[in-house]
């Protein structure tokens, strides 16, 4: 055989990188499904995914296409910077979490459960 050219090697690396990126997304979707299915049907389940914006958007789109929504959550349930935002060179990367990530009962609140709020408060 003939040795590969530099162009062929670069294109092969790009194809492999794209495939691996999508494999991370697929693995994320499957892990979330596995964790959710571990609970009895009808259970209230909170799954938190910590990932970069590209992977988060792909997994979010997958579940929204299935009918899931975040209509009652601020910023559609996303924490941190959006994909279109970037951090400045001296800007801290720490995240300030919304209260519902400290008290999951806030996610499943109904009219009858508003008086049974947890007393846990987020750290300052």
C-alpha cells in the first residue's frame, strides 16, 4: 500500500474526534436513562448532569424532543454560563446554584406540599 498523506491523516483524526464526541453524548443519555429507570415508575427523580455546554445541549435536546421540559425552572434548568457566553480571563469559574439544587422538594412542589418545605438552606 501507499503511505497516507498528511491531509488523509488529519481528516481521519477529525472523523474520529467527531465520533468520540457523539459517543460521549450517547453515553450521557444512556447513563441518565439507566439512573432514572432504577427508580419505581411514578417516582420523583432528580438527575444532575455536569458537562460542557456542547454535551449539555445535545443531551438536553434529546430529552426535550421526548417531551421533557423545564418550564417551571429559571433559565430552563441550566446553571452557569450559556453556550454563547464565555468567561473573561480573570472571571471566576465557580457556580452559584439555585435553591432547588439544595432542596429537591422545590422541584416537585404541588399546592398540597407548599407547606412542607425543607428547612435546608444553601450555603452563602
